[in-house]
C-alpha cells in the first residue's frame, strides 16, 4: 500500500483541498506500472468519495491532456528569449541561491538535464526566485512554482479550458514527504481561481494568495 494526495478545488484560500488516499501500489519504473498505480489511486478515491472525474497531471498520465500539462511538456513564453520554454526549465532557471544563480542558461536545456544540473545542488539554499527581471520571495515555499505554472496555463487556453470537466487532480510522482512543489496542486489552484473569479487578481499579485 501507498498514500498519495488527491487535490480538490476550493473557492476560498488556499484554493485547494488535499485528500490523502491509501491505494495499492505497483512497484517498478515502467510506464505500465506507473499507470496501474494511477488507476489504483483514482479508484481508491472514488470508492470513498463517490464517482468523481480525476485527471493525472504528469508525463505518466493515460490521458493526453494530463501528459500535456506536465511541467516537462507545458510551455511558458519567455519574452527575453522570444520563444517558449518548458515550465520545469523556467522554474529551475529562476532559483537564486546563497552562492549563485539564477542560472538562466538552464532554459536552454531539456527539463531532465536542467533539473539534474549540479549547480542546483552546490550553490547553497534557495533564497529567492527571479523571472524576467522580477524577483519573487521564497515564502511561501511553493509560491513561485505555482505562479509560473498557473500563468502558463493561462497562456495555453487550448489546454486549460478543458480542466472544467474534472473534479480533482493527482500527480503519481509527487511525494509530500520529499517534495514541495506539485503540478497537480498548481492545476487545482488555477481551476479554483477561475471558478472564484480571482484569477486576474492573482496574476496581478504575482502569485501572492494572501492578497486575495
């Protein structure tokens, strides 16, 4: 057995509800095994909370929309480069450390290479973030990631307008005990902001939910 969160929309702060669900885990790194885990997680949630339409947000998703919304695939427009870059690369390139950064050249790499760049692990702790010359606080810890992901969803309306058909979101690779940022949670916040009519206000605040 394993335990992973399912994120459900909530139209008041913090704009998501996190439900921890126990499910049968299928070990292995193959796509087939990951997708078995996803189905098991979704079935376990529905067995408890009723028939809800859930979407896995990751490259392992069985649905094209979910895979397209992975931070490895979702593309963020970067004005200074005059082109779009995977969200994961924008996030990694935006980190400012005690002893270096931001390492903007990470936006030239593929997402896996950007995430594994040794400078990200050798420059001390993250003290802030930056995107296109704008500085972002490191508190709350997930604010910058959420903002980059959510603003990118708004740029990709052909994808984001399909989210209204879902009740909740998951990311099978996200383990709350080891990670802070989660694309499924960011996706949930986006849809909650749409439903509450606060998305424009959120984007103007550069992701500061406390101002909403």
